[in-house]
């Protein structure tokens, strides 16, 4: 790995973590020596990259640092293209279009030396199971999450029992077979999961969700963790 690539890689590793990253961890991922890591981090600090820390304690990249967004490696490009192709195959109509546009933009924006990584990519997602068809425009749910709006929904459960719910959606989970809305349900006064192929109708309400989306996700994750740690009967 050339030194320039190694310097960008160090920045990317630090951006990936929200904790101090030790020189040993950096050296292991970069497949280089500790001495090289110490020299490279010192060089980055000299170039006014806001890296805080020291040898033996770990390094942290402070908030607010921006690096050129398209300084991507071949591995990073292949990861982006593979992910976009999966979304193109399994996402809703709007996400499929977004995935195609993303690949097109990457193709024109990256250096010519990296364009074959996208155009002639040898990676593609594959599935041997059919995808269940959504009965609702999933982009409406994504918009409700972004704008923090409640959703009035008619839902049919696995027993085909229909009910009307007002939900606070905070996460849309994509699996191989179907999509699932994770939400706080006003009817049940608790967190519930709703498959998009069972939603009969959905209307985004003007009323906003009173909680922050991040707070709902955190509470949901904590509840799942408690349930997972409970001993089985």
C-alpha cells in the first residue's frame, strides 16, 4: 500500500470508530509496523488533520473533519456497488431508482483508473427466494421516518385479523424476503413490527411524533436486549 493510500486509510479507520483506536489495531488492519503507524499519524497531525491521542492511549478523529468524499479504494467502491445492486434488486421503486443513480454518479465521479471497478464489477447479489410484494408505497414510510410524522395504517396480521393503528415509525428493516416497519404502536402502547406486505393502507398524518427518532430506536434496542437476556420458561 502506498503511503498516500495508507494515510487516507488511517483517517477512514478513525472515522469508523467512536472510541480511541490503538496503534496496534491500526497496524494490524494496515498490515504494517507500529513504527510506520506512529510516523503516519504524526504526519497527519502535522498536516492539521484533527487527530487526538498518543502512542499507548489510542487515537481519535475529532468531529468536523471533512475529507474528499470520493477518495475511495477499489474495495470501498466494490462495497458501494454491491450494496447498491442489492438495493436495486430488493428495495422499493424509489430506492431502486436511487441505487441506479448512485452507480451512475459513482461511475462518472471516480478517477478513470477506478471506473472499471464499477463497470466491470465481478460482484453481484443473488437470491433463490422470491421477494414478497409490498402492498403499500414504502417510500411514504421512509418519508414519515425522516420527517417524524405519525402514520395511520390498516394492518392484517398473520391470522388475517385486520386492525387500524396509529404508529410512530422509526426504522424500516430490509430482509431477504420482506421489509418490516419497526414502530411504537399507540393501540398496543408498545413497540411492534409490521410487515409491509401486510399493510392494507397507510396515510402519513400531519401530527408529528412527539419523541426523537433516535430516542425511539434506543429504547427499542434496549427492550430487545432485555428480552434476549430473559431466561426461557
